[in-house]
C-alpha cells in the first residue's frame, strides 16, 4: 500500500493498493474501486456514440 499526501498535509492521505485486477483507493472517508478494462465498454451510450463517430466500432 502506498500513501500520497496532497499539499504535504499530514492529516489527509490518499492510500491505494492493487487487489487482483482492481485498484482500491481511499481519500479521507471516500473509498473507490477501479477495475481494469481490456476494451472500451461499448454498452455505455457515450462510448458507443464516440466509437461510431470515429468509425472504430467493432462489427
């Protein structure tokens, strides 16, 4: 686990760690879980629209 201290403050720390394919991080009372993507999530409307506009949507 690593600790980042924004603005050099000792009372607030961001902690993060890898757990399998997920990055778990905490900033104060907030806890977040990020997952690794191996391809864009085309099931999301904004991602699909961007891929269609760019002509990169897989067929």
